[in-house]
C-alpha cells in the first residue's frame, strides 16, 4: 500500500507526459494510407496553437501565385459561394450548443476554445463585390442577417439556398442585389438535436433538382449513445421543390464540405474522422459518395477496421463498410472542398480538388492548417496532395485556419475563408489579369522543376 | 484494574470528517455504476461514473491537503504513525482517483474496461480504510 501511494501521483504525471508520438515516415495520404495500431492514450495528445495576428505578413503561396485578403473583420467566415454576376457570398457563424455530458466535455471545450477566434459568430451572410475586376473588394456589405449558424450555400436557378444549423432555407435572388430582407422560406428542417457536429455542408446536383446536405455525427464515436445518432453521420438528398429528404449515404462521420466533380458529375465529400485512437488515426478523407453506401462510423473506420469503443458491436454493419477514395492525413480537419474547371489555377493546380484544412488539435505535432490541392486525372485522384496555401502556423501560434474553399471559374482564382483571422483570402496565378490571358505562360516556370525532379526519382 | 476514559475524541475534526464523507460515498457509487455499465453497455452509466469520480476526486484532494497540513502542523493529539498511515491511504486514493478520471474520459466502451473497474475497486477500498482510520475514536486512557 505504501508503495502504491508513492507511485500514484508521479504515475499520473508520467502518463500525461508519455504520449505516443507520430511516425513521420507513415504515409497517410492517398488511396492507401498506412494505418498504425490503435492507441487511445489515457491522456490524449492535445496541442492548441493559439491565435495570433498576421501583422504585415501573408500566407505562403507557391512561386507564380499571389495571395491577398479580399475581406477582413468578418465574424467567423466558414463557406463561400460565387454568384453568377461574380459577387462572393460568405456564410458566417458558429453553431453547436451541445450540452456538456461529462467532466471531460467541460475541460476539452475550454482547451479547444483557446485555438479559436474570440469573435462571436455573425449568423449572417456577407456580400463581397469587385466592381472593376482588379481582384480587390470594392463593396463589403451584409447580405442576409438573422440566420442561425449558416454554413452550406447553394445557388440554383435564381434561388439562394442556405443551410442553417437547424434548417434549410431559400431566398429569391434578383441579379445585382446587395441585400435580402427576412430570414427566408424554410425548405426543410435539418437534424439539429444536440448538434455536436453542427455544420450543414451543402451542394446542389449539376441538374439543380437535388440538394445534398452533410449532417455530422453527434459524438466522436457514439459516446452519447446511439439513440441520438438517428439521422446523423449521413448525407441527405433533398428534393429542391418539395423539401422531401432521404439518406443518400451513412456512417460518414462528419462530412464538412460537399461538391460535384465536373468530369463524372459525382458527389464528393471531405470527411473528418474520429479522434482519440492516436495521433495518426484516423485519417480524414476525400471520397466520392456512392448512393446507399455505408462508410463505417462508428463501428469501423477506413473500411472494416473495427473500433472497439462502440458496444454493442455490429459486425453485420462493419461487413458493409466501404473504403473511402483518398486519405488526406490524420486530424487535418478538412472543412472545404471544391473542384477546378477550365484549367483551374494553372500549372500543377490545373485539374483536381482544392481542400481547406482547418488543422488539428488532437495530436502533439500539428497537421493541416493549410490548403492543399489533390490532383485528379480522369475524374479520379491521382498523386500526392500539393500544398497551395501554407504559413498559417508560426512559432506555435495559428495566424489563421482555412475553412471553405471556392474556385471561381470565371476569374480563375480561389477563395479561402479563414475563421481565425476572420479573413477571406484570394489566391490567383501571378499576372493573371482577365481570364483571356493564355494560362500556359504562367505554368512554365512552375512545371519545369517538378517534372525534372520526378524523372530523376523514377 | 479500573480504567477511566478521561479524554475521547475522533481522529478527524468534524469539517474534515464531512470532506471525507464524499469520497467514501462517491467512489463506491462509481464502482456500482461501472458494474452496471459493464453489464448493460448503456452509455449513461459511464457518464454517471465520470461525474461521481470527478466529485470524489475533488473532495479527496481537499482531504489530502488536510492530511498533509495535519501531519506537519497538527497538534500532537494523536500518534504520528497513524497520521502517516492516513496520509498514505488518502494520497493513494486521490492519485488512483485522478487516474480513474482520465480512464473514464476515454470514449465509449474504453471508458471503463478492466483498468477502470480495478481503479474503482481500489479507490472504494482505500476510501473505506481512510474512513476507518479517521472515524475511529482515539481514547486516551488513564490507569487508575
């Protein structure tokens, strides 16, 4: 007993200190990520880069590209949408009022809060207009007010759809409008009980008849009980006219952004996977979403790797779980996805998907905190992700955290919402000017070195 | 031989006794909710355990502080060895209790497991031992 007493306190401290560290050699991106052993440490690794201003600095772009802020002083910008006339809409808000069920929720909430902007969510949509086409915002104004943590945005046939955290609303839009009054017409309610993962990502089918809404799980791995997981960790298909919904895919833990690819017109999602199985489990992923598919949550991950934390086990469901297409890395917290069309940003960023990574808190070595580009060929991911926008972390502080990404095909540029510096960033090829400029000119200096390196390696 | 008890008082003063009452009640309660969770896989039981252990830890910490102060600054109204034993038991109870809090912060089925159950049993036993030491009467005897 005496020995026990002397051991108890130092043991606790020692346990806190000895966390499993990440193995940098593990390749966790691409079609076949390497998955280490499960390790749900007694004290999970947590590293919260606290916010810090940019000063005069900017995020880092590859050579041949420029980055600029086109909107500042926003209130938690999440997702963006480009209207037919080129105006940019920014959904601002922070939702989720999940009750604290355990002492852990209180402590973890307090810790995670340190990594966030202190600004209160705007619950509004802001409009950005560039009147003279110089890439700078001439008008920044509140477009719609009085929303409830708006996140997903879609525009179909003169109607703007906004996915609040609790319902889907529509607004009639007149070309050139700079504000819309009212809080919209409700198309359908969305699952909102608890709202542990509150974001309602949205996209419209290419023919405009259906809307797809991502509804995240109500827990990490079912620890609030499976009763509250009804209609959670799913993607809903909603009929735009009637508001009727059905589950399109399930077991998809937290689908935080949706987009249709322009090549095969398939629905894709970026999905945040579960925490507390170790710093390198489970990789977040980008996947095409098959109708009726089950992606494993909470019973298994990355196909049929069983998660023992959920009881009773469901081997019948695990058997059905399918493997996602493309891993993005563990705990990168992908919150944005959009596809290129018409040559994208040129060079290495010509054909593929942009992915905004909010960044980890559940591992000691930060991951994410950047925007990457996943190259595609023939409508499938092809090759390693390429960094597009980095430099968000500096000296252990987060100067920004990327969320939604939107490719503006008309201008050939990319917009990135950043909910820590409350900014919208614009990344463009250098000397791009109007769209008619031949893009090949920009590509040459970027492409050459990478091509020669590849040849050498092969 | 006549024995007259001239001075009888408890080891712990009343406030200290009240603080100790919490771990004595809460750790065994957590043990029961742990057992229920393991039998039912009904998630709410492990939530109960988490809060019960957190509450027990809080008061165990206060009791530990009291025991430490008592050891160093207490009036020599009872034997040093008994104070030492009490301190050791309380320290072990608190340390294992905190460990158990971390264990119960894991998600789902891993929140209890063998480790959680063993820790809950140990904390319950230690709380009862501490209570035996603290609540038994010290009788200073005087031979007539």
